[in-house]
C-alpha cells in the first residue's frame, strides 16, 4: 500500500508543468549574464524572427504590410540596428497591435547581436 502511495505521489509531481510554451520559456530564460548563453540564428533567434517579424517582413508579405525591409536571411538580418529599432524602450518594432517581444526574447536577440550575429548554416 505504501508503494502505491509513493508511486501516486511521484506521478503527481512528475506530471506538474506549466500550461503554455511562453510560461515554460519564461521560467527557463536567464536575463542576467545572458552573454554566456549560446544563441545563434539557427535556433533561438530564427524562431523569434519567424513568430514576431515575418508577418510583415517576409518577401511574400511585404507589399501587403507596407514593409520595405525583408528579414528572411542572415545577410538581411545583420544589416538591422536591433538596438535602435527593436531593443530600446522607444523601439518601433514590432509595431503596436502585433505580438510583442518578451523579456526573454529581447535578451536572446541582444545576446545574438552582442556576439556578432552567430550563424550555424547546418542548423537552418
């Protein structure tokens, strides 16, 4: 009987988790001393760009959105002044009404920019 109780208790604690992806990553995001984290375009940053930028900045969407700047390749992304347009408190991107960047996403982009835009071609 005690074994069953401990098994039930174990299963209860193992099954506890956060309910959505954003909360999960918010719990696992380091915002202090983030520069030691390996962030490259093929993993973290490309997911952020896909989810938060390409609705307007994909070549196929640019005419409809009024955007003039494609952000689909590494070469296009490294020309952007992320500090001015994305990461500061007066940033114009993403525009109001669009999904905004979380603190974790901004920290990942900042780390990527400060580490000279690392890019792993095999991972993309």
